[in-house]
C-alpha cells in the first residue's frame, strides 16, 4: 500500500462517526414561519370553499322546499276547486 492510501484511511478512522453523519437540522425561523403561513392560508381557503359549498347546498334545499310547498298548495287548491264545483 502506498503511504497516500494509508494516510487517507487513518484520517477517516480518526474522525468520530458522529461527525460523518448528516446531522438533522431544524428549519430556520423564516422557513418555519413561511411553512406555517402556507398551512394557515391553505386551511383558511379550504374552510371558505367548504362554507360556500354548504351555503349553496342549503340554498338548493331551501329552494326545493319552496317549490314542493308551492306544488302541494296548487294541488290543494285544485282539489278544493273540484270539491266546490262538484258540490260534494
């Protein structure tokens, strides 16, 4: 073995293994704030969309109830007119 290879092997052995590992790093404060801001914004937008969908669903249900009540009222009116005409 040449001295160069032995020197490289010794230098890598002399370093503690903890220094060779990639140490986990915490995100910087600005990165953390950006991430939290993004999450908050996305949750807010999702809540707004959900409210709009629920509002429109409620509006459709209310419209359906109004139409049904008008139809039943028309049927009642026709039935009463029929009774009045027939004299029963």
